[in-house]
C-alpha cells in the first residue's frame, strides 16, 4: 500500500505520530494479527476519544482503536486500557450488543512502544460492523424501544467503576457553566440560566447510582440492514446517577429537533416509558428526568463550545453539538420539560 495521509493532523496529534509513523503502526497491527495484506487504511474522524481506523485487508475489514484518554490528552495507561476491554466483555456478558474483539498472542490488547513518545500506546482490534449510526439514519420509535432496553442492561450491570469527572456529563453542569459562561452568547446564556433554576433543585447525592455508559447517543449506536445493533465507545464509562445516562439517551437519541413537535413528544414518552418498564425509576428520578434531559443539551453546547474556543479544536463535530445543544434547549423548553 502506498504511503498517504491516513488521518487528519488534528487526530494524528492525539498520538503524536506523523502519517508515515501511523502507517508503520498499522502495518505492525496487520502483521501481528495475521490479517493478510493491507489494502486500505482510513481514519474515522468522529468522537472525542481514541484514534480509530478502518482497515481493509485481504482477509476482511477491521476496526483498529488506538486508545487515548481524551480528558488527560495522552495515551491510555495499561490499567485504563484493560479496564476498557473488561467493560466491553462485561457488557457483552450482560447481553449488550458490543463489537467482537480479536485476540493477538492470547490477549485483546497490543502494546507498541513509540521511540519519541514517553508512553507506549495500547491498541485493540474489533469487528468492523457494517452499519450506520443514528445521525446518518435518524431513529424510529421502534429503534427507541430497542435501544432503551439496551440501556437498562447497562444500568443494571453489577460492574463497578470509580467515579470520575467528565465535562461532557450533565451532573457536572454547574461546574462547567461557571467555568465557561463567558464563552456563551447572551441567548444561550439565558437558556441555560433558566434551566439552572430547576437544575439546582436536584440533589444528585440522593439519586440511585449505577454503571453508566455516559455517551449513550445517536453517534455511538449502529444499526445494519438486518436490524442488528452495536454499541460503541466505552472510554468514558462511569459510576454515577443512572438518571444521567437516561437523560443523555433521551436528549441524544430520542429527541430530534429536525423532526416535528408531535414526533418528539412521542419519542420522549416512548424512551422514558420503555426504560421505566424494564428498570423502574424512583419517584425522585421521575420528578427530575425532564430537567436532567435539558441539562444534557446544555452540557452538549457548553462542552463543545469550550473544546472549540479554549482547546482550539476545530473539528466539525464540535459545531454539530453546539447547534444541537441550542436547538435541544429551545425544543425541550417548548415541550415543557
């Protein structure tokens, strides 16, 4: 395969490698996993964590994930990388549809030392699932029911994780708004401040906690032509109020500002009722679910705005979440959430 630009410099910077070094790394993976001859390597430039590539070889298609801690902005440690794998395999055992992982030398992880990096990179390879995410194919009411049940399996898991701070999660809205209020337009500042009146009434410590995916949205769930689903991206799995996961799902998968008001009322109701049927919510959770859903939109907007302005991250994905955050806040206000 000829040397070419495999991925943009923005994503390459996450692992501090140039294009030639990235291609060399990919060849190591193909050789170690005995995938045959590399025909094409293409970077997948979505998501705020990890660096992902679609590999096409003489034996098939594969997804290579170079594990990166997007909060710390450095490669994941061995401990963190093994936790990533353990999470995937644990959720698979719980009945959550996650991609198949391939092994190399009896391990799921492959370590590679990069001479000019202070830390090695850890990688894993999984099946390349031939499906589309729900940005490309907006969810239907039936999709919402299926995916809601998937979420209840995650929030029912017995796996434990240490809680961590994540600026993209709505339980940290107050902290993120305080830090970034100066970046917001007057219109968006007003929308968030109206929400905060209700949000401050939530006692997060009294909400039931569980394992949460923390990024359970339209971009991380795929569906193929056979109506099979796969859940992706487990790098920000957390232990937090389960209401947070439900709210992110309602905001980031069920409600769609590009659809009619009537559809969104039905979609929100369907997602909430389906979840509550399989994993009943407490009265306290039910009283705050609308507010937390609106908080999810607020955090989408604030986190993406911070990433674009402060971190100078110019990826198109930031603009998507900035616009969705505003549109979602406006829509859910009209819905009376």
